[in-house]
C-alpha cells in the first residue's frame, strides 16, 4: 500500500466500514491490508476508532463531571447529524491528507504526534534530605536510621518511628521536596499524617521535642494532626502561621500565588500572618484567605471537598477561572502553560475529574464547551480562545 491511490482507497474503505457500507470484496481487501504487517494493524485501529462512540463517551464524562447549570447548554447542542458529520468529515480529512502527502508519511506522522503529545498524570515521587545533607529519591524503597529514629517508605508513604521514649534536647530537621508532577504522603513521629501536593516543600524535625510541634511549608499540603493538648502543632506557611491542637485542614501557600488559603475540615485552628498582624480562628467548613500583597482577608464557609479532593486523586473545579485551573494542571502534569488571549483566562468552568487521567482527556472535556482550544507540543501547552 505504498502508492497514493491505495492509501486513498484504504481511507475510503474505513469510512465505508464505519457506515456499514462495505461489500464482501471490499471487506476482504481491507482485511488483507490490515493483516499485511503489524504497522497496518496499528494504523487501522487508530483510524477506525468510532468517532461517534468517542464523542458520546466524552459527553457522558462531561455529564458526570457537571456541577453547574450552564454546562447543560452544551448537552442541548449535541445532535445526531453533528455526530455523523464529525465521523465522516474526520475520515475524509484523513483521505485528503493521504492523497496529498502520501500514506507512509502521513501514517508515521500520525503515530509520532500521538506518542509525543501524550502527557501522563503525576506520580508518587519526592526527595528526602536528612539533617546530615544526604539525599534520597523516594520513588525507590529506602530505610534510614537517624539516631534513634527509623525512616522507611516500604508502604509508599514516608514513616518516622522511634523505639525509645527518650526525647532529644536538640532538634534535627529533615526536608521533603515534591517536584512538579509529584505527590507524596508522610507520617511524622507524633502520628501526624501529611499529604503533599506537587511543587511543594516541607521542613520538619525528625522527632519533636518537649515544646511546640512546628513544621515549615511551601506549597500545598493537607494535615491530619495527631491530638496533643500539651504540644500545639504549628505550620509556618510562607507569611502565614496555622496553630492547632488536633485537627484536619488544608493549606495552600505556593510562593508564586498572592493568596494563602487555609481550609478547615475538622477541629479548630488559629491563622495569623507576619506581615499585617491579622489573626482569626476557624471552625469546621470555614476558609480563610490572606493576600500577601494587599493584606486583604476573607473568611467564608465553603464546601471543603473542593479544596481537599486533590489528596484523594480528584480535581474539583467549582466555577473556577481557566487561569487557576491551568495553574493547577501545570503543576500536576509538569507542563508550561501559555495563553494566546488574555480574555480566555477569565473563562469559568466546573467539574469533578480524576487526577490520574492523561492531560488530553481533561483538556478534551473543556474543549467541548467550544470556548477554548488547546495545543500541546512536548511539555508546552498553548491555550487560545475559539
């Protein structure tokens, strides 16, 4: 099938196959071409995947992730004739390209483009830096002894344990760094569990002393603090401080964002800042936003699941700007995002999606709105308004 006419004929037969119009002779011809070599079989699969089924599956995903009434308008636009048009036009375009540039070149380009543009989700990965400066890659199994402290990640969660009850008078600090495209869980010596999001950093004592339990956060983390009425737990997050006795809460304190956001799930916390002297106490389902540049604050009741779903492997967007959505996606998928139009940043979307899909599956759901278009090249993502 190296000549142009044969390439065009194969594309035409695939179109007819999707429309159930193949004669017995044409069916046999297509089968022989498909079985001629492995490359043909792969290309046949790629070109004959039913666009109607893909389109309806995308519609179903969108419907399941839909949380806002304005998404209903999208559903009303889906017509049978449009699905048919999508199917036929797609494969006719394939036929034209085959005729214009040759089947071998077109097919190889199709394969190369699909592979190079697949960007998978983040994974469990982190770097641990111990008090003596040693660095450990936590995507590999490690077992470390630091004084009386035993550190292990055999369960894919970094766990600190100690055999004796003797408290050290001088604290030694470890640092765990989560790169873009990573996440990791950590259990401190006192039993406090911490989920760390992409592009985050936590500095903490390998074991706590007799006073305040204090850690330092840059980025985003969810905390389940072990209760200890005698030893308060303090998170220093950029220019804010969160003080608790035992509770569950989320802190978003990325250095490239102006706001520091604390969201309380259970218990009570006190949030303060070192710049303007603001201080506030939060109850469950309350959120406190503090702007590092202006000093502006906002305390509000929220659906905490929106702000903590990331630790459970989900993205939840509730009328969120595309700029903020792409910021979150860029960290998780480790891509660089550029906006071709400033206005597109302000578009708002809602959805509930898994974090473990490839990025193109999420972008396709957004594109269904017909408001925005995405182009991926290597790890660069271009966003433009339709």
